[in-house]
């Protein structure tokens, strides 16, 4: 009898746990979130202790992706911030919007590690892969609405059906892929033009960045380890559309060389999509003067002409005349200190005011540094306000289109461009 009662209680416990896992929790209220951030922002001896306290306070609470993103910025150490986000991830109410958390990190390695963790966790929990359309709609929401987001509950009965359907579709897709791979050898040249195959890597010349002293679109490109990690992650995507979207997203966030752009382009088999990526990447590429090398991966003459049209012929800069000061430079140490001071502020208003005061104090900043700092603000209005303010102190105003490319909203882009035009007048 005791054994039966024990087994019965065990079944109740297991079903109770599974029911809890499927429950859709509400994120903490605005009032509770303020108390939470105040408690974790109190002075600590180390950032590790701050991180442990932040995780401990979430034991009986739940948090949205947007709330966790803002709270993570309180932790100044990048490594501790990554650990905090991972440890707090099970408490997130809207894991489908977790891509937002990658904005809390600037180093590509941290972004890659976090995204791998998110993908594995969501796969175990049965959460559908991120939909770009729904994510862009999520980004357009106001900060208050983002704080209240939570995922819909999926019934356990539906899960095995989805798995069987996926396996069936994979089984039906694999023969098609094999057939498509065999078709180019049998078909005429006309079909090869529609879906061109890239030239063998042995016949392609990749420009080197060592000793490069020409025009640049960004400060320094990714090192070999960082780029290899990104390239391997990109190769896991099935369709060219997914690869192109990811490349277009990352090309405005990180700095690539022409050779790296070419290697990414080789992974995109559809020539039209490859051309779109090449055209968009030119504005931000590190070694701009080498960019005509990408034409080796294009066959259609109209696409080759398109690259020629956007390419700017290098001009030899004249030396500065005596008595004329050279452009100012905001050092990396000063720039990192500015960002640290901004992260310490809790409210969005304080962050914006601190950013403006510090830039006005140094009276110097590059367009690339302005763009990177926009990630520190959560509100679109604050990002636009700071972008306008910083233009006055920008040391490369002719390159300010880099900043406007940050904004996904067309209205924000147009407003910033109009402001720049009026300022020049």
C-alpha cells in the first residue's frame, strides 16, 4: 500500500512539474522591476557578486527579454554579463524575442556564444525559430509593451506531431536537393545563368588587408577566429534568403574585409541575392579600395555594372597645410569609458543626458563610434535624438550615412538625413 501511495504521489509531482513548464508566466510589473534594478545596481566589490545577486533575486520572479536586456547593462563586465543572461534565461517570459539580448554585447564572440545557447534552449523547450517579420514588429513596439511580452503556451500533444511532420518534410526535401545538385551538369548554359555556380576557389584572388592604407568604411575587421565562427554559423542555414538576411544584418553591426565579404558571398548560391549583399556591404567594408575584387563572384553583366556604379575611385588625400589642425580623434580608452558611464545610468533620460554631456566634453567622435553607441539606448526616439546631437562633433561628417544605416525605421532615417542636410546649409 505504501508503494502504491508513493508511486501515486510521484506521478502527481511529475505532472505538476510538466504543467509548470507549460505555464505562461507574466513578467514582473514596472514597480517590481524598478525595485529589482535598484537592488542590483547598488555598489558591489566585484561584478561577479552583482551577477549572483541579480540571479538570486529572480528565484521567485519572471522577466521579459526587454527587461533582462536593460538589466544586463548594469553589469559592466562583459563575461559576467554573458553568464547572467544565460542563468536568467529560463526565467524569460518571451523567449521568442530573445534575439534582443545579443544587443547587450559588442564582441562578436559573446554574441555567437549567447545565440548558440538561445537556439539550443529554445529547441529543447519546443519554441519555434525566430520569425524575422514578427521580430521587426516587436522592435517597433514601445518600451512599456516590450516589458510585458510573453510567449503563447503550446499544448504538449502538438509537439510530437510537429516533429513527425518535420522529419517527413526533411525526407521529402533531401531527394530534391540531390536532384538539383545534379541538374547543372546535364542542362544547357541558359539554366546555369539563372542559378550560377561560383568559380573554383583556386581561380579567385582574395585581397589582403596587411599594410592596407587606403579608404576605410570601418575601424578594424574581424580577426580570423571571429570570422570563421560567423562563417560556420552562416553555413548551417538552409536557404539563400536566410543567409542573405543574416549577412545584411551583421554587415551593419560588424566590420568585414573585402576578402571576408567574398567568402560569405560564396555561401550564397543565388546570384541576385549575392549581388544585393555585395552592394549593401560596400558602405561598411574595411578596405574599400579593394572592393572591385567581388566582381569575380558575379556573372551577370548588369550586376557587375552595379558594383562599378557604387565603387568610388580612390582619391589621394592632400597633406594638411601648416596652421590647419588635423581632424580630432576619440581614443578607444576614452570611448570605452564613455560607454561604461552611460551603462551605469538606469533611466533612459539619464543615459541620453550623460551621453550628450560626455560627447560635448570631448568634442570629438567618429561616425562609426556614434553608430555603436546607439545600441546603448532602448528607445528609438533617444537613438534618433543622440544621432542628431552627435553630428555636430563628428570628425568624419561625410561618412555619416553609416549612422543613418543603423535605423530600420524609414521615418527615422529620413528625419536624420533631413537634419544633416539642414545642418550643412
